[in-house]
């Protein structure tokens, strides 16, 4: 079956006619700063869709597609999107209704000036493989299509295996010069996705070192199921008006809930092996954003007034899991069991409705700066039907606001600052909680930041400070996951990016954190004054070198370094800093008038071993050394 699928993809590609583009993808060359960028399946920078300034934009519901809000329940595939940009700090200046936890803004794949048919073959990390085809075509005057199919078998650094097939794309209709409509669909079938194991120690110490790539979970602790994202984007820009509309449906289904945990881990590696099994689960959401903007021009000033409406209707079922004690174990010695036959429990049913009406004003004054002011009223309701217990209901009607501004100081310096009040989703209870997968209600958050951008020739430097306040969710003494106080993340972030020479491109960034917890749990001593998982520093460096003496070749280096990390809720364990080095090369050439790139990457060059701690106190080890080789051809 897999061979037939691979042949089908190749036939689709090789029988199409066109020109070139995906072979030229290079995230280092395209990054404007070090705060987070992705192109295709490569990502660099300090931040990502999972982490901005110590919080997750994905968990907070701050995902955008082409700048429009979507209540995404499942990730996008590379068939649908070409990359993403993190909107935080200076990158969020002028962005309509920004969010304290940052925004991950994804871009749909679009048809190039000369349509492209691309095939991608990859020997992925640790021996897996991927095959994909992305096709572009102009079907008629004003009608464009970008479409792709893919199949992958990934072996992960923790020994688990993931198998998935994807198909997706978009169809764009240009309705004259001022209007266009895009419909898109993205489908991923997760054929087999194994749950990785987590480790919880019995005392104030890290787990002992284990053998990387050794699977010590259970083969039956896996899930399969489909992921969907479909939607419509419409734009109409007559003269000084701008109308935008996005309507989306997003869903995810798992055929079962399962996990493998090693608890009470001792320094010698002995532990207790536990699991939980539950029924199938699903989440789905319909969301929209409608926006009307009117621009007024007054000499060197442009005034923009926007009325914005966002809404979502989400439903989700969760719970019903049954805990299983699988006996004594050693965290480095796999012992496999038959899947226990358990009678799962009833599930809770959650429904969320939210409607937010916003108004914003944006002033752009040539050579003087920019001012953005926004206000929005949100009506939020959440209902949970809990079997055998009292149903839950939450209603909130917060008034939110943002004020952001930037101004030049001479030709090379721009200063910026702002305050944002948000209303964001709360993190879902982890698999190690007694209320596993429960979602607390959304909560109010706040961010204040300021900084400056300075240009040095072709290089751009950004320095900023920030403070974010957000409710902290963690475990109580009964391992119930809920609000435990307030988390305050303060930090200093630095970025330097651009061409050092014609041959050498640089992206360098670092962020220093001061993470503090407040509240009754801290005052009573139940929690330390800094949460588990908190870092004091993160640094990233990327270089791309294209020597003139070797046309068609490029060499890249990636360095990521993390400072000390708090590993437990009592503040008794600190994980030492570590630094990882990656090396890569590209060879670009023409074959039968087609652009071809052979790409090799060696990650974690020195095969460092280190633990990372999550916010719940669960340990995972970092991926070991890995080699991937890919071939991309534009036809």
C-alpha cells in the first residue's frame, strides 16, 4: 500500500508541466528577526507556535491564517501552509487586536508567478521517510490552485513512531483587481501515533540517564484519527475601503485515549509503570472573523478605522479514562503487556461560545511613527456536562484594550511600546492529572512591552523588555489541575538579523527570563515562587553561508542554548544549561531544466543528553543526534 501511494504521488508530479519554487525555500534567508519564523518544515528563532515569551499561543487560541482569526483544533499540514511568523514585540506593532501571549500567523501556499510542481523525498531523522508533492496551477483567468499530497513515517527521538498521510490545498478566485475569494481544505489521517513516555521522580532529583531511541512505552498506547481544517477567506478592497471575512471549521478525532507514565522514579532507574485508557475523543469548532476598515488620507498621514467581529462555537468531549497500575519497572528496560481489557467511564461534554466586537484606530504618519488603539467587548460562555456530578457553567463579559505605538529617532532607530489586555484560552489538563484533558475556562491576561530597533547597514537589531501576567494552572496536592495563582513572566529579548556579507546571512537572538508565581499556594509553601519548566535564558544562532567559490552550494549552522531550568514545583531541582549544535548543507543544481536541491542536516552534532522539565513536573529527554537527507525538485 505504501509503495503504491509513493508511486501515485510521483506520477501526479511528473505528469504535470511547469517551472520552479520550493527548491529555493530557506528559512534563514527569509527571516527578518530572531523572534520566530518557519518556512516549509524548517523553523528557527526564539519563539514558535508553542512558545512565545514562556507561554503558548496555540494553547491560548492565538492562531491566525493570513492574518484572520481561526479557532484551530488541529495543526496545519505543509500541504496547506507555506510558513508562519510570530507576532510579538515590534512584529506586533500595528497588528490588529494583538494578544498578550503572542500570535502565530500562518500563510497559505500561493501560486508563484510561474506555477510550480514540486516533489519532496526525505530520509527523515532516525530512519523514517517522507514523500510529498505540491502542485500549483492556473486553471483559468483569475483562478489559481495550490494543492499537495504527502505520506510520512517518522521515527521520533524518544523511540515512538508516527505514520500519517495528508492532502490539502486552496483554490483562489480573483474577482477583478479589488476582490478575491479563497477556499481551502486540509486533511491529515493519523494512521498510527504512539504516545511518548513521561517520567516523574520520587524525590528532588533528575531521572538517571536512559538510552535514547529505546521505546519503553506500550505498543497499544497509540491513537489514530483524522484532522480537518477547512475554510473560506474573502477580501474586497474598493478605493479607501477594506472588507475581510474568514469562516472556518476545524476538528480533531482520536480513536482512544492512552498514555504511559513512569512514576516514583528512583536514582537507580527503578519506577512504577502506570497507564490510563479511555474512550475515543473529539473536538470541533466553527469560527469566523469579519472586518471592515475605512482609510482616510491627510497629507503624510493615514487614518484607519476598523470594526471587527470574531466568533466561535466549540464542542469537545473528554474524560472517561481508567487508571491502570502495570507494576514495578525500570525506565530503561522495556517490558510489553497485552492491552488491558477495561471498562471505560462516561465522558464530559464541553461547549464554548464566544462573540467579540472590536473597534480599532490606526495612525501611520510618515517619518513620525505609528499609533494603534483598540477596544473590544467579549461575550463568553462555557458549559460542561459532567457525568455523576454537578454541571459547570461559566460566563464572562470582559472589556479588552490595546495601545501600541512606535516612532523613529533619526534614520536608524525606531522605539516602540505598548500595553495589551487579552482574554485567552487556558491550558488543557495534562495526561498525568486526575482531571485529564479537562479545559479550564478562558481568563484575562495582560502584557506590557517596549524596546527599540536599530539598523547597522544591512543588519537589523531589536532590543526589548516585556512583562506578561497570566493565571497559572498547575497541580494541587491531589493532582487536580486547576488555577493555582498568577504567573508573571518578565524578560529582556535581543535580536540581530540580516546579511553580514553578500555570502553570509545571520540570525541571532537571546531572551533572559524572570518568571515569578504569586498566590495562596505560593504563600502557603505548596508551590515555589517560580513554576516547573521555567527557564532563565534561551539563545539561538543561525548562519547561512553561500560561498562564491562554490556556486550552488550553501552551508548552514544552527546553535541553540538553554540556561538553567527549574524542574519541579517546589524549586528544589535545577537542570543545568546545555548547548546543541546543528550543521547542514544544500546543493542546488539543474537537472533536465528542473531546479533540484539536495539538503542534508545533522542535528545535535555532539549527541548531548539532557532532560527537559514540563510545567507539570514531567521529564522528557532531548532528541539525540540525527541525520536527515532530502531531495526537492521543482518541475
